[in-house]
C-alpha cells in the first residue's frame, strides 16, 4: 500500500471523496427565502378574504372565513364537517342543553 493513502472499503471512504474541513455536507442547502409548509399556510390564513354574509360583502381574515364556512357546513348537516369539529373538541365546550329526540317506540323502554 502506498504511503499517505488509506485503504477504501466498508466504512472507509476514499480521502479525495470526503468533505473538506469546515465544508458543509450540502453547501447550497434549502434557499433562505423558501418557507415551510406551516409558514405558507399561516400566510394564507392571514390574508383578507371577501365573503357574502346575509347579502352583504364582508372582508375577514382567511382564518375567520374558514371558521364561518366550517360552522355553516356543520349547521347544514354535513356529517364529515361535524366529525371534524368534534375531533378538535368544539362541541365539548358548550353550555347548551343536549336535545334528545325519542320515537314513540323508544318511550316504552
């Protein structure tokens, strides 16, 4: 074996293929301006949105518009939206009484 050269093989990278001292493994990396998915969603939810509420055009934040649309869908009986809101605990925090409907057949139980 020549002097100054190490053997290559399992867990022994060739010397000329190793990173230089102080050099990053990914020198370009992710660009500084690119945001994460959560920051992009946060930006979109913060933008103003125009909605029509009771015949009037209203400007609200994206977050408020999302809340309005979800509650409207749940009130209209969309079961998937109701389950979504239940999963995040929005129906557990109410002080309203629970209304239970019984059929005539159930009264005899």
